[in-house]
């Protein structure tokens, strides 16, 4: 391969990556704003400003598109959480925080829709495994062997439940509840560590 060919392929690779990022970001925005029902490929085309052919080339089905968008956010969110300066005192609040913001909102849209959409549910299963693996790797890096895998898995499930019920609470009520319950959970974990 000549230098000119290498430069052209990098440029094409960069264009492809930029197109995919625009499409995935537009998909996440649509999921958050419109829900799964309103996140059509036409809506994503409009938001991303790409051709229908470009969208379908990278993401041949709606399910592939929305699952890829949430997977994209999982990668970004994990990198963000793990790149923060560390004090060594990180604790389960990090897990609770992981279930907030656009990642959680977009994922929740898919979880609810997958309850009655068999095709989406089938597409979500590998994504959920990826999320579980990413959480396990992140927890391992953050906590070492401070907690068992069962303790961390239960903490993730509790954090997810808190996040779901957050939808019906005001921000102040959510903060009060979290501030009240997390110390209790940490005490339980430390008693059984």
C-alpha cells in the first residue's frame, strides 16, 4: 500500500467513524426525547443529516441502530467514569451514578420496548451482556477485591432499581432517598465483606 493509499483509507475510516458517531448520537437524542416509538430511522436520518443509504449501510435495522447507540454510550460512560482522578476512596456511589443520565434514559427506553418486541429483546441480550461485563470490569478496576462479585451484582441491581424509581421522584426527593439508603447498603456490604 502506498502512502497515498494509506492516507486515503485513513480519511475514509475517519469519515466512516464520524458518520457513525453522528448517527449514534442522533439515535440516543431521539431515544431520550421521543422514546423508542418515536425513534424511527427517518427521524435519525433527519437529526444526523445523513442519507438513508449511509444509515442503512452501517445499521441495516432499527433494532441494530438503537442497540448500537446504547452500546456506544456504554463505552463512552465507562471510559468517563474510569478516567476520573481517583482518591482511593471510591465506593458504590460510582455504581449508582452509572445508572443516571443519557445512558440510563436511552437504555430504559429499550428495556421497556423489549418487553413486548421479540426482535428488540433478541438484539438487547448481547448488549446487556456487554453492559454487565463493562460494569464488572469497571468495578474490578475501581474496587479491587473489596467486594465479592455477588455483592457487586446485587449493588448493580439495586442501583438500577433506584434509577427506575427515580423517574417518579423529584430531584430533591431522589437525593434524599439516595443519601438515606446508600449508607445503609454500604454498612451491609462492609459487614459481609
